[in-house]
C-alpha cells in the first residue's frame, strides 16, 4: 500500500515529508507503548499511536519506520515534526481513534506481520 | 578500518524529551560508515533502550560506542542508584518505573531483555548507590 493511500483511507492530514508519500509499505502496527514497539515490532514500516512525544519519532527511527500517524487529532509540536523531517518520516494526523484507524488500514489490505 | 573508531556522548538525565538523541546520532554515524542495516538496527535498539533506562532510572550518564572491524561495542555508564537484583531486572515485565513514565510510553519492563535479544553479548555491572555499567557487543561482517 502506498502512503498516499493510507492518507486517503484515514482522511488524514500530512504534516511533513510529503515528498515520500509514494513510498510503498507492507505492514503496520498500532500501539501507545513504545516499550512494546521496540520489543515486538519487526519490519512494520508504519506506526499508529495516540501517544504524542519525541520518543515516538525516535522509536520509529530506531525501527526503520517511514510513516507515523497520530490518531484522535492529537497534534504534535514543532520539535516532533523537526525530528521526523531529519529522518524523512512522513507524519500525519487523523481524527479517527486508534482502533478504528488500524481497522480501516487492515481491511484496506495493510496487514500486521504475517504477509511481510 | 583496522583501528577502532570511538564515539562519546553525555546523556542528559534532566529532560526526558531529549532522551534517545545519542542513539539517533549513532544510527547516522553507522550508516555513514556503511555498516549493514540489520546490524545498525540491532545496535540502535539496544542503545536506545539503554539510553532511555539511564534517563528514567539513573539521572543520565555517558554512552560510548566503539566500532571495530568485526564488532560494535556499546558502553553505557551511570552514577544512578544501581540495580539491586540483576536477575530480577532482566525478567520481562519487571519494572520500577513510576506511573508518569508509563504515560510516556515506557516502563513495561521490556528494555533489558530486548537489549539482550538484540546483542551477542551483554554484561551488567551494578553497585547500589554507586551506579551501573552496561556493556553490549554486536558482532557483524565476515
Ligand atoms: N541504569 C539503570 N539504573 C538503575 N536501575 C535500572 C537501570 N536500568 C534498569 N534498571 C532497573 O531494571 C528494571 C528493568 O529495566 P527494563 O529496561 O527491562 O524495564 P523498564 O525500563 O522499567 O521498562 P521499559 O524498558 O519497558 O520501558 C527497571 O525498572 C529498573 O528498576
Ligand atoms: Mg527500560
């Protein structure tokens, strides 16, 4: 799935690195617990989260993720956007809740781990 | 590259929002050195977990990364409270992190086991009231 399709499915707004929205991603994960993301995520390129702080972006950087989606319209501050820009990570916000946002992407064909 | 390359960082313990800066920088440095991405990811994850631990549990410390021909060594040193029972701390789910850390997305007790999983060797030296040194090694290449 292209990142641009994610934007459409979630009716999301892109906050940075729009130049990368044609990149293809194969799986995603949703979590508010960075401990979990660091320990269990493997090869997912997209992170959906309700948590908003710089550690979310740094965690994504460590995991080689390329897209971070903040749910429930939680708007990240400039510092967070700057960090994402440094690593070319596409950041978006959507008004959907985490469960719903994950469900929309999943039923759109973007899976968790199994078909990577 | 027969000599080893060393990178040193101070890890600020005052400010949680800056935690992880050293790991982000190291990731960049290793990329510039042309190290393979799997090795870089393992080093980054292990160091990031360790860096966050120093900020959350020990009031900051120092990080040193040595890049050798066949391995990358990470040494994280702090002068925090020390770890009383290292075997217990290594268990998945054991955490003494306060609630405010949980609300920041950490404190599930998974960092140390994750560091061990991502490295080929890990040693924890700790003394109560003196501090903790975590030494990790990731082998790569040939
Ligand atoms: N540098 C340190 N100094 C003092 N205590 C530490 C240090 N690192 C870890 N600990 C102790 O070991 C426990 C387990 O650490 P671990 O990294 O596995 O989990 P955590 O940091 O509590 O949560 P998570 O890593 O999932 O965010 C900590 O809760 C803390 O009590
Ligand atoms: Mg930890």
